[in-house]
C-alpha cells in the first residue's frame, strides 16, 4: 500500500478488523446479501477515505484489512462502517429484520489488530484469502431436546 498523505500527516497504517452480525446469525449465506454488504462496506470506506486492502464478508462475520489516517480512532472507523452499512442493508433488505430479535444488524463489539513487525500485512492478507476457502463449524451451542 505504501505511504499515504493528508494535509498534516504521512502514514502507513493497517488494521485487521473483525465483527459479527447480532447473535452471530449466518445472515450472509444469501449471495445477493453478501455481495451487497461487500459493495456497501467498500463504498463507505471510499466515501471516508479509508483504504480497503482486503475484505471478506463471511456467512457470520466480516474480515477487513484497512488503512486510514491517524486522525481517526479504530472505534470511530468501526462505528462509521457498521452503522452506515446496517442502515443501508435494512433499507434494501427489510426481511433480515425478521431474523434478528432486536433491530440491530451488528454485534456491539469487534476485534482489532494493528499490523506491524510481528503480524505482517502479508500474513493477514493470506489469512483472509485462505479463510474464504474454509468451512466454519457451528459458532453456537446446539441444544438437543429429548
């Protein structure tokens, strides 16, 4: 990606961000919803001048390798992406509200890791690309009634 510039900063930052739909529901099993979520996240990032290095919308979570100016906090960036994408997805796919108990698309929390000497961008990039190929096991407990 290389150095990026703003009017008062030169930076080379990369963050690996992960978040899930509420209740870790597998909302993105439908290809049209998954593709639209991918497009929306990319559009939001472009609007805010966040550089998407790699993005994967999985069935039950989102992986994003992103670079943004140091004037933004990680929490602010995640909030911008999650709130704007949720608003647009609810507007375009109102049926997904029925799959959620509360009318919230995303879990409140997220995972964030800075990319540096120990965890290189190439390792995370490779991980996200490889992740597309993996089949995930159940993320929730299965309760069997007798």
